[in-house]
C-alpha cells in the first residue's frame, strides 16, 4: 500500500515539479569518478537522468532504474542518442532483474531512505548481487531529524543494512536537511 502511495506521489511530482532535480550532477559523484577509469554504472532511482548524463559524457556504460515512467522518459530525452539501458522497476526487486551488470559503480541519491526496513534489506541483497568485487556504491540518504522520527534512516541502520556485501570507507554529513553521503566498497568475499 505504501509503495502505491509513493509511486502516485512521485508521478504527480514529476508531472509538475521535481525540486530535487537541479540539472547539475552531484559534486560527490563528480569527485568520485575523477580518478576512475570508466566502467559500468547503475543509478537506482535515476529520476530524469542528470547523473547518468554526466557518467555517459565521461565514458561510462550506464543503466538507469526508476519506477516512474515519466522520469525515465525525461532521462531518455536528456541523454538523446547516447547508449543506455533503462528499466522501469522497483529497486527492491534487483535480485530478480535482468540487468547488463555487473557494475563498477552504483549511485542512489534519495531512493533508499524512502523504503521500509524489509524493502531496504531486499534492496541491499539485490545490489550486492549486481556489483563487481571492490565496486563503489555512493548513497545519499536523509537521516532522522530527532529520536523517534520515522523519516530517513540512521547511519547505524544504513551501515548494518549493507554490511554483508559492502564496507563503508567514507562518510560525509550532508548540508541542510539532516542527511549524509555514504561511500561503500563491495567486499571481495561477501559474508555468508
């Protein structure tokens, strides 16, 4: 039921105004890929494709996943004739998806924190399946504003959710709304 509400809400927001879409790639992404050789990248909850465009312009093979068709249509327009794989799907079903991975880089800017605890666990397992050993995962997520706040996810919960397949190598507190950037690396040998 909650996922149907979220899908409806985002469909409306993408129809009229998506304030989170600045049209500028995330500086954290720009900084991270500056020293990397291009590989395969996936953007989970890619929205209108701003970060995918930046990756494509820098030689990356890209996959965009979003569950809102209007967002994907805008991303496809933004990328024009650049090659990309597109999937309109729920990120909690990554384990069952047919993707052109494995991936060297994964990005999530604000998708994970909107999921409930069970969906977060499915997301983490699925992402682990599709990442190359030592692949990088950049996650931007809101944090609770105060104890008992159900909006956002704590640093401890994020780290625990991905601990089986990833290790956190860098953490940056976000600006403005309580939030953070998490920089994970896929373990060579994931936990059993």
